[in-house]
C-alpha cells in the first residue's frame, strides 16, 4: 500500500533536473558574495518580484524574522493577523530575538480590514510602544490557503504610507496567490516593502527561501542573516534548485490547485466532511469532520494506519495540502481509504 502524503507541500522532493543542477552548479563562498549560482538566483528572485535586491535564506521563518529585525527596533510593536504564521508558528522569535511585541487583529479568514489596522497603530503616548511594522500573509495558511485580495493589500499600503510604516509580506506561497488571482506576482509584491517566499513548498526545492526588497533593506538583512547563523558557504548547491523552481515549477501550482478542487469535491461527496470549493482558493483544503464519534486527531491517526498522511488543525478540522508528488488518482484513492475508515 503506497503512502499518500497530504500533510504539506513541504514534503515535495526535488525534480531530476534539480539533482543534476546541484551536481554541476558553479560554486563559491556565498558569505564573501562569491557564489555565482546564488548571485544568479538572488537576481532572478528580485526581478520576478519587481524589487531591487534579494537574499537567499535557509528557511521562511528566518526570512520573516530577519525582515522584522530589519524594519524595526527592539521595544517596538508590530501589527499582525491573529492567526498569522509569524504569530502562531515561528516560536515567538519576534519577541525573543527581535525584541518586538505583537498586536494582533482578527481578520476575516486572514484578511485584516485597513480600518482595523489604522485603529491599532499606537498614538504618541509615553506609556505605549511605538508601532514599527505591519505584516501581511498571502496566501493565508490558517485560513486554508485563502488569497488576500489586491484591493485589500493596496488599502493597507495606503494606511502604512499615511503613518510612515513599512509593510512586510509573509508570501511563503505568493506564487500560489498569483496563480489564483491570475496576476503577475509583481502585482502582489508592489503593495509591500519586503516579501519572504519559499522555494521548498510547491516550488519543490529541497531547502531555501528568498527575502526581497530594496537594496538598503537587503544589505541590512544580509548582516542580520549572518548574526542568526544563516550565512552559508557553497550555497549554490541549494540555489541551483531555486533557479529551476522559479523558471520551471510555477506552472505546476496550477495542477496543485486543480487537484485541491478535486479533493474538495470528493470529500464533500462522501457526506463525512463540511468543505467548500468557495473557501479553497489554492492548494490547501481545510475539511471539518461532519460525523459524530471522531475528533480530527483520532481520524488523522486512523488515516495514517491506512497510508494517508494529513494534519489536524484542531479537534474538528483536518488540513490537506496538494502538491506535485501526489497525483489526482492518488487523491481519489486517499478519499476512498478515508471513507472506509469512517464507515467501519
């Protein structure tokens, strides 16, 4: 019985072309700026997103933390959506390492109203921390891969400019957002000062994320990367895969989105899940269990025994993520196995 892994798009394996590129990439010492393959990737990433410069970082979490540190000073406050990845899933690095505190806003499935953001910006009071940064997330992980509208991002940009506040985008899956919106990824990036995006999710690189922004921001970020232990040496081995990710793998995301739609329809037809295609914008499917007698954690454990891997969001919700290493036929097989469990 083949294991069908729908836990995350982080489980994707590098393509054969990536493995070949890793073995033949020109290399140098990236801390000295001497790795030509890293330099090529960074230029490509900046060009793709319409920014001046880019920086290769080991992980998205490090990229977001560097961005917060580059934009703020210790003792400041940053505005975040209450279910954002930076706030929930990055081990409080913004507090422990960056020395800032979070002011959270409950958005509508991840989308914060610009008016709520403006109300959350601190006034000039001796007792208050100073607001230093606004962070957005697109696509929004906890909202089931929901795409934040360009209109909303532009409204938030206007508020940021009005108050002199930079905007950082956790764009781990920004290319998924661009495909869903049928827009060039630059249209999303143009509303913010900096973006972090991942190469190692649906784009299928084995490791690595990119941080993009102005030349001055990236210069500062490069030093912060070194401070955090993220300076790598012959990192062209990683960068070679990233170049293929950006040049060849974005079209794969369209297939991932179509497969997610098939998964939603198949889960709905079982009658065992509350799930909606209207709430599935990209490759993440949040499915609420609609039958009694099971928690999400119990069902995830039972599914694992049947060779279907997923993650429980909470007691009621299971997250499925489609990616290149799970075919449409395997998705349909996964739903059959899940139905057998719930009928037993």
